C-alpha cells in the first residue's frame, strides 16, 4: 500500500468522521462491530498525522541556519567569562587578581616578637618560637600587654597568564605582598613589596618559586593570622617540579628544591654552611568526593665547611623527613550549610628537617664546642575543624604543636616546643568579601624549661578581586 501524504490523511480522517457522525447512527444497533473498526482506523490515521507533523517540524528546524556571531576585530583585546584579558592573535589570557586585607591586631599579653621595639618593623603575624618567656629578662618590650596596631601589609597582588599550545597550556604566575623589609608607622606606613611566588608551568613541569612540595596547601586552615598554627609548613622557594595526574584520583609529584642549611652553634664561632645538593621531595595525593589523603618524603644534605681561626668545621650529613595530611568532609551527603564542613590534619617529623617544620626555629642541626655536628629530631602537626553555621557564616578551630630535640650543650633559650590555638568567626555577606574576628593563643617552652604565653585578638576585613 502506498504511504499516505499529510493531505490524504486529513481527507480520509474527515470522511470517516462524517460517516460515523451522519450515516452510521441509522444502523448503530446492527453495526456496532463496524463502528468500532472505523473508530480504530480514525485513531490510527490521527497518530500517523501527528508523526508526519513532528517529522516536518524537525526537518524545518534542522534546515534553519544560525546567524553567525560577529567576530571581534583581530587587533582588539577582549575579556573572557572569567574576567581575563584575551590578547589578539595568540589566544593568551592575562588576569590580575589578589586582595586587600586590613587588620586590627590587639595583643592582650606578650607580643610574640623578640624585637626591642613595638614599631612596624616587627612582624604582624604570629611567631610562636619568639614568645617571650620568664627567662627573657631583657625583652621588656616583648613582655608588654595590651598593645594595638592596624596593618594592611598582607594586601596581595598576583598576575597570571595562560597561553594555549598543541601540547597543553603554558601558564605563568607572579605574586607579591608588602611584608618586605623597611617601613615605619611614624608617618606614611610605607612597606617594600615582597616576592611570594614566580613560576612557569608547562606539560607537568613547574620551574620557579612556589610553595614547597613538602606542604599540602589544601590542609592549610583558614585563619586571619598570616602565619597560621604551629607546625604548619610555610616555605616558598625556587624549585624544579614534575607532577603527573593519573586521572583516577592519584597525583604524583617529584621536586628538586633550593637547599639552605639551617644550623646553630654552641661554641664561640658559628660555622659557615654550604649547600652541596638540592633538597629532594616526593609527594603523593589521592582525591575523592569525601576529600583527600596525601603523603610526602624529604631528603636533604646538611653541610658545614669553614676554617675559623680556632677550629675547623668540615662535615656533611643527610637529613630526612616524612609527612602525612588529609581533608575529610564528614557531612557531605547531608543537606544544609554544614554539609560543607571540613576536618583537616597534618603531621610531619624527621631528623634534620629544621626549617620545613614551622616553630622548629630553623634548627636542623647544632654543633658543639668540638665542632661536631648533630642532626636534631623534630616533629609536629595540626588539626582543624571548619564548621559552616550558614552558607555565609563559618568558623575554624585549629590546634598546632611542634617539638625540637634538645642536646645538653644547647643554649638555655633554644627552642624546645610550641603549641597554638586559633578560633575565628568569618562572615561573607558577598562572595568577594570576608570580615570577622579571631582569637589566637600561643605557648612556648625553651631548653631550660622556661615558658611563655601569648593571647591575641585580630579583627580583619578582606576584599578579593
């Protein structure tokens, strides 16, 4: 049977409808079976008509040609949907970012710095290994209570670029803040810029200055205090790093980083340090919807090589360190703001890790009066619970602890241990703006077991751009 066209179907459906509505009723009682058959034919014809109409509409839609978008002139800089400038010709994007951060810092007791004055040349962030102790009889300024200052030094600028290539994007980052040397609170509160990060990355390789591979930035707690809790790895340095993403949640990185021997001396003469080999770091991380887990290993060579008038120092030893960290979202399956809560942890330790453990006072080794060098064991960690009261209101509760081994011949004020507490309330009325209050407590113990405490309040406002 030849396939009916749309018009033929319409005519057939009309004829059948007329037959049912006019001619059939006279014989309704005798021809009920015929009526039912005719009704089924009408239904079939109507379905076929609907199918033909749908097919025609689809064909008409497919034949329509979309109006071409007006291309931007080849010599005009445009802006993409992420706010980055797109350079004509190369496709390179350039984006300026950062934040303005203003804080009011009030030390209720024991300003945590050994500087003899309370001016702007001292750090505005905490330094728990400089909390004055009961043995610091000469540090009268550091032991004062109820001191206040305003600061905007942490204001930060960064410039990022991305250039597409056939092998993947080539990216660069340069970032600075104003924690450089100099500055005075007497008149202008002017401070020198300080380089934080400067690197290029391509095809898995990163070359330049970046956060050390021995740190896990995703477990760094959200604190207004720029330095954060005790034991937090806080090194940025030049490096060569290769990162491989296995695309199954596993990421492996290996790095050669800038070496810098950090030692102390018990004798009258401090030995000259020498850096023979780069610091070597291996990092692994596994990520999933519940968070991530990570582990790292560090190897570094510590060397002294000098000939003072009284004695000869010439030794080198290998130090090592291990670290583990993670992030867990315990309520991710729930509804409500608290589903974004996080539990963060970091623990590390080793022999001769020194500067890689904050609050270890950059002390990886010491020399005795006989010019012998001893590597020191250090360990520490911190844990954080971040709670979201609402989508715009959150808090972080952080505890940190760091310990450094002591030798009998070390100085009475040598750093032994430090622990800290941070607790804050942060409100974000809009995504780019944070404002809140933080309480900071610190405790320090030195070689002769003298102790010191600090208590600080910090109010901060941050505007990101």
